[in-house]
C-alpha cells in the first residue's frame, strides 16, 4: 500500500507558493533515510534570493517561490510564461506579442513599452544569467526546480535594472543519481504539451541532464473580413526548446555548463478591432464575435518566428573560508513578427472598412536579425565562523542589438512593403558590489549592500522608406544618441528573531534603471528618437514571518512604501501614433502582502494570499496623446492631450488574491488527489491615461486537476484530468489605442488530460 507523501503538497511561505517536493534534498530531511516524516507539519524551504542558500523564513527580503504541484498546475495547457500573472502577490505579466516578449510588473511598477530594445524595471534571471532583451524573457518554463520572485529593489547583488523586483528561474541541475520523467498532455484546440528530462552520473565526478519541450496548437481562429475569408488562420504555434547541462564535482571545485535553445514558429497575439462596446469596457462591440473570429485584411501573412540560444559556465572554487564564483553567460536571439495591428480591414480612406470605424490600416512587422549578449560575474563569498561574513564582486554586461521595422499596405497592394527602418544599439555596463552581514547576537543580524554601476548606450537609426511619404514625410531620416549614467545603489536590512517561530525584518533599498532609448521613426516625421533619463527609487519595507499551529501553519505579512523619481514611462500611440519615452517627476506607491498556509490534516493543505498596491503619478506637467475613438475620462489640456497627474500606473491592479487547495487519499496501491487554484486581480488601466473602454475589468480565473498516482520499484506514474479558466471568464487583458478600440483577450477555458512517468 502506498503511503501518502507530504512531498506532493503545495504550500505558500512568506508570499511563497511552494511544494514540499524540493525539500527531499534538505539536510534536515536527509540525515536519516528511515526517519519518519510528520506529514502534518510544514517543512523548511530553502531559497537563493541573496545568492546563498537560506531558510526563506529568515531572509529579510520579500521572496515568493513557485514550484512543485503549483508550478506544474498553473503552467499546464501549454501555457507560456504569462501563467505567472496574478499567481504571485503583487506580480502581473502581460504581452502584446503573444508567446514572447512578456512584460513584468511588480508592486505596480513596470514598462508597457513594446519596442524590441525596451528595458524593464523587473529583471529576469535564468540559471544565474540576466535576460535583458525582452525576447529572451519569453523562454519556456520546463524542467524548472523553482521560480523565485523578489519584491522591491534588488540592485545590489543582481545584474541590471531591478528597481521594481526580480524574477529568478532555477532549472533542475544534474546529479549523480539517475532520474528523469516523460509527460504528455493533450487538450482543447488540439493542443499538445510534451516534456521530458533524463539525468545521472557519467563518471564519479561528471553528471549530465538533458531536458526537452515541444508544445503544439493548431490554428483555430477564422477570418471573416469580406474578400479575405479564411478558416483556421490564426492562433496556432509550434514551440520547441531544449537544455543540456554538465556538472563536474571535484574535491574543491565544481563546474556547471548549460546550453539552451528555443525555436518558435507560430502566430502573433490576436487583435480584435472595435471589440469594446462604445463607452464601455464590455466586450461586444461591432468587431466582437468571440475569440475564434477576426476581421483582418492581412491574417494570411501573420507570423511569429523566434530562435534563441545561449550558454553559461559557472565555476566555483572552495578555498576553505572563502568561495570564489565565476559565471560567464552568452545569449542570442532572432525574431520576425508580422501582424494586423489594427485588427480590422480597410480604413477611412478605403471604399470599405470594418468592423466599425478603422482609422488607420496598420500591418507592420518587427525583426531582430542579429543579437548577442555577453555577461561576466565574479564573486568572492566568505564562509567564516564568526559574526561577520560578506560577498564582494564585479559584473560586466555587453549587448549588441539590431532591430528592423517594416510597414506594409494590406489593402491596395496585397501586403507590399511601404516602410523600412533599421536600428542599432550597443549597451555596455559594468559594476562592482559588496554585501556585508553581521550578527549582533543569536537573535539579531544586519546586512549592508552597496553597488557602483556604470551604464552606456550607443544608439543609431535610419529610415530608408516612409509609409507616409504620400503625406509629405521624408523617406530618408537618421539619428543617433549616446546616453549614459552612473549610480551608487545600496540597501540596509535588519532581521530579529522574536521567538523561535517568529522573525521580524525591515529593509531600506535604493537603486536605479539606466537611461532608455526608443526610436519610433517608422511613422514619425523626424527620426522619432526619444530618451528617458535614469529612474531612481527608494523603498521602505518591514514584515513578519511566522510559523504557527505547532508547525502546521505559516502566516507572513509585509508592508512597503516607495518613491520613484523620474520614472521611465511610455506614451503608447494615441490618435497621433506618437509612441515615445518620457519621465514622470515622481511616482509614489505603497501596499501590503499577506500569505498564509495550513496543513489542515496530513492529507489536506491550503494556501491563501492577498496583496494591495496603490500607485500614483505626481507630475502636474505630464500629458499624453489619447485614443482616436475611446471615451477619455481624464481632463485634457489645450493640445487635446490627457493630463495624467494623480493616475495609477498601467497594468497595476490594486488587489490580487490567490488560493490553492489539495486533498489526497490512499486508494488501492496509489493516491487519488484533487487540486484547485484560483487567482483574482482587480481592474487595471491599459494606458497612462484613463478611459472607459481601456480599463480592464477585474479578472477571476481558476483551475483544477484530478489525478491518480502510483509507483513501482523504479517508476512513479500519474494520470490526471485538468481544466484552466474553468469558469470561461472572457475579458480584455490588453489593447491597441492609436487606431480604434482594439482588444487583446485572455485565453478561453482549456480542458486536457496528462500522463506522466518518472523514473529513478
């Protein structure tokens, strides 16, 4: 008879939704293989939020980890990285590109810029290497041990541009133990998701692990535009990725090599023209007949092709009282994405147009023909027995990026090219840093971190053909800029063990985001270049992390307040189609995060979290262009632009709630389990200005999984049925504002089945 294993239970700790599964490697559990595990207690969770292994309950940083059952459930249905949206307190994720170019927002801070050289205030680090370009950030999540989300500024220890926070992915690493798995799921829209991994020792010192993923979906969206009718033309993709790792472990030296690649061939995000009812954010306008129908005049040419690859080498030298670490990383990306951005057919100058009013017929494409990123970090960490320990190091970053932008005529010349711009950008940054820990007593400790950063961009663009030449715009325009800045980032944190089960912490942190460049010259009269100066932030946070109910529960809470000077923002489009970067004089934010987790019985676990984030722009002089057809609710200045002083930030919900529950019972020779997860996010504004149409309604999405697992001497088997967005909520989650009331809509209900076998 199979004994119920608490290692399959999900849970949430300090804002962390976790699984006890990863704890098998914990020293406390590995002391005695025969030790009886008390399945009614929660286990210690270890994270690397400060580049060393620590108990998450003792880290003076707001850390959220996602792994185990929770990670497996919310990433099912062949989801891309946006599955994290509203599944972690204070975190939002969205994209206007689809399965690539995700945009992260933490505690209300983010960047809605859709340019391919856009920087974000939430950094992404995968296997210790920063992923700076937005295309790199969309790499699929598979065979991942843990996702860590760090709230607030993280500018001392981590890479570049982290004033809002950090999302960190750690892949399952090779080991001497032979293990692996194969899983296959199939569901709605002929969607399949195949994943596999195998690893083990090759010699006494060398081990390896190979991981692969393939996700497929058939096209299922029909085009009903007159003269362009076509069934099953959009919505599909084939997404393939692989990772191979080699780990050498010597007596005082380890080396980890990681190679990874991705190949995506699919369709871009789907745009629905005039999907909103005029004067309302309800779907149901002239262009809305459901998610499976569009009215495009260029759907047949829509495509999205992404190829990325990279490698890293992590070397660690054990020098006794010190550890020397070197991490070298290389990343590259190629992209071509072409779409009907207006979401309709024709325009005001055409004989026919629809659905509804189409002010501008827009078929455009963006490409990255050449890109490479090189990073190098070297770090010395002390392992002293005394009260004082530290980490010091240096970091180097270089990125060469080429971007091409194209415009086409979808109506009169069957998609002939009408515009072309090429952009070149080189970014060079370096930093030196240190983090110093001191234990005042067994109960109280403090950390001081400091980092000096130097960042420079060299940018040029050249337009050789203007799509608006018929309006007198010159074909040939070029420009260049060379912004740079330096900054000293710092943080101070104090933690105090009030009792053996209650830890208090407080943290103050300062960091910056380097200057950004945008070259929107395709539809501009001039070179279209705008530059945003560096933004700086100071954040205050305090919290409590507690174990309760004799180890069967956890309750954690934090409160924070920040002020950001010169926040980098993007005015996206408007009726004048003048997307540009700008700085807001000041942004203020505050809020709280609460997490709870309980093992109600040895078979029943629940988690619940809530976060509140309030953001406000404070800049009486700040105004932006507005949409052509929507109902703006902000006051307008004499130029017809919206005054956004006092507005909240885009894609910044005030409230996020999450809930999970898992129940399991022994049945026959195995375990029957049921799992459910729910998330709610408050309404959001899609743009800097506020309008009735472009205010995303609150969104509640839930999922469930029912399965049966059993094991033999060398394998574990699991068969399950699952559903995502089980209530089939249907809401706009994004929009395009410069042409008409075009919407981007969430995924519909997905039903599927999965079979998985793990071997060891």
